């Protein structure tokens, strides 16, 4: 997903021929992300007794970026427009998306499995 978003920054003039392949790559990445996201969220639960509360909190916190991204994106585009380059604004938005996608991929490396109760149930 990061590479597909980064292509909008690096190769903006040749995107007309690459828009469909980039869309497919991004879609495959998003599908993999979504399925792994749910599996990972179940694996890192502190206990199965409070699973509904914990998954509810996880779902509520995962919608925060969905609310914040359009605000941040419009701010970036408006600031770039003040300097006379809306195109630069869109390139910066895709650059920011690539940065945050890469940052999230690195962040997942530090996630550990859930609490002791969950591990003892598997024995």
C-alpha cells in the first residue's frame, strides 16, 4: 500500500497508464491488511473474558484515523494552494499517506501476544 501511494508522489505524470495496476496493488494490500488486522487484534487481547469490551475499544480507536485523515489532507492541500500549487498539495498528501503506512508497518513489528490467561488456555 505504501509503494502504491508513493507512486503518486514519484511518478505523477505517468499515472494514467499505471492507475489500474496501482489500484490492484493497493487493493490487495488493503485486503491483506484488513484480514491481518482482525487476526492480530484477537491475538493481542489481554483476556478472553473482556473480549467484547476490548474489541469495542479497538474498533472505536481504529475509526479515529478515518476521521482525522480528511482533516489533515484538506489542511495540507489548502496550505499548498495558498502557495499556488494544489498539485503539490496532493503529492504531499500521498507522501504523508506513504509515510504513515510505512510507520504502521514498522509499528506492527513491536506488537506482542496477549496476556497470561490466553496463553494458559491453549495448553
